[in-house]
C-alpha cells in the first residue's frame, strides 16, 4: 500500500514540477504558502494523504480568510471516542473500527483539490511539549486550530520523534458519519482519537467544539509529555506581581476567579524549565512559559472546621492532599479530569518535583460555614501563602483523616509511607 501511495506522490510531484519549470525558484516556506512543497507532500503521503492539487501550510488568519475561512458558531457536547489507555467516562472505539475510519478520512482528503496544514504545539516547553500537525479540507477549521495550538517552528514539527496528527474532514460523506456517530447527538459530527497512533479524527462540524478538541488533544499528548519529563496537571496559574501560584480547586470555585487566571482551562505542564498552559490563553502579550511556581495551593472544601483557612503542608502532606482532592464529603483525586493518567504515579512524580525544586505547598479551605470563598477572596487567600508566617497543618479531632484513608485505600494500592494527612 505504501509503495502505491509513494508512486502516486512521485507521479503527482513530477507533473507539478514539469508545470513549474519556468517558475522562478522559491524558498520552501514560500512554496508551501503557494500550495506546493516537495517536503510537505512527502510528509503528508507518510500520513496517508496524497495531495491532489495544492497543500497550503501555516497560512495566517488573513490568508485563511482569503481562502474562504469564516468564524463558525461554537458547538459543544459532540461524541468523543477514544481508544487506548483511558478510564471511565469516555466512549471507546475498537482498533479495527478506527483503522477503517482513518482509511476513509485519508481517502477523502486525498480526493479534494486543496488541503490545508497547520502546525503547532501543546505546551510551550521545547523539551516537554507535544508537537501537532493538522490536515484539513476546510480553511475555517485551520482558523480554529490556529487559536488553540501554541506556535512552534514548522521544522520542529517535521523533526519531532512523535508528533500528533489531526485529520479534519468536514465534507466527508454523511454515510461515514452515520456509521460512527450516535444518533441525533452525532448529527453535527464527532471526535475520535487513538492514543496508540497519536492521531485524532474530526468529522463534520466537530472542529467547532473547542472543549472537545482540547480534551481529545490533552488525552493524546499526555503520554508524550510525561515520557519527556513533564507533568500534566489539572491546575491553573495565578500570577501575582513577580510570583506564580499553581492553584488546584474545584470547577465551581475556580470559575469564580477565572478573570484573574492565566487561563480558565484546566491543564498545565510542570517541568524543570518552568510551568506552562497547554493551549493559547488569549493573552497575546503574555508569556507562553512561566518560571517555577512560588507556591502550590490546594483548595479544599470542608465544613467540619478541621481544615483551617490556610495552612502549610510538608511535601508528603501535599502529595496526600493532592491525591485525595477532598471537596466537602467527596473526593476528586488529583483534582483531575484527565482520564488517561495513572493518578498515583502522578502524585509520586509531583512529590518529587516539589522536593527537587523546593516548592512550598499550602492547603486552603474555601468553605466557611454555609458560604464559599470565591473570586477576590480566593485570590487574597492564595496570595497570603506567599507570606513566611503560615502555620503548618496539624489537624486535631474529627473523623476527616479516617475518611481520607478509607477512600484512598479503596482506590489505590500501596500508597507510599511518605504520603501523610
């Protein structure tokens, strides 16, 4: 099959080259913008897409609009199917089903006159990010991805050992969509990913589902980021003057102060080089990577009075409270909504980062009797952790500690002795 694809590509390239014999020499990036690049065509052939006429690479927003791109209305809740290492809550797709769908999508992309290619990255650390290449039949989809992915040199994507590949087929036949999607819920399209292949497929209008795209890209990039020494954490960044605070909090609490966060999206990469959001933040003037946090803050919700307003944690306590994610009778392990990460391994790695970089950690209580600490009050509480005078967490009385132990023992095996309440 590969020999046939390469033969077709060589014939296409020869034909195009013949038609351009009298055309002045152009740099590779210029040729890509004009729709022809030998290197790009070969790379796309390696992903199963044979360029029929032109492939436009990394066009600017204005260039995409000249090609017909428009800003489409946002969608949400489209079906998301993932095969690979995931836990409950996400629909699965078999290997055979995904292989068949991928073949149909690449055949579709090879049948249209023009394809569009957009390169980017998840995370901005050159050592711990995940490179992404998007191949689409629609310039509007490229406009959407250019607002999600972080910028990265095209050469970095081409030379990356494990780039993610996203196939966007907006005009694929309805029959293909009906065979995969789930009734009326999938009538506008669907998103499906294969973690083992590092590939993602979007059909129909699925490119308009920003949250679905980010969730799928996070699932795909997680193993790559972790393998490169980064920690993918479900936290947010709060920047106060020259200090960066890594904040973990429940969704209803965090949204109340979204306007002071670097990004409302849950997800950062912590590495020895610093900490960075996964996707574009919307602040074009802000940095993509920040220095290591001056503090880590775990927002817990406790009406019993056992957890004080603010207290300092040892690294072992920080790992324990991070793993539990206690929220007033319920537990959200690692405050995490990422379904592909081993949370106990993540807590162990997080403990190592805290110790290696001597990052102080704090526990704050966002519940005062019947009221919740939100907005500016939460910001002030987090800011107070930058003080040198925060007392250590020394709980007394109550059965909260036993609740922690019962839950964690039921969910995880062999919790390290260093982890403590």
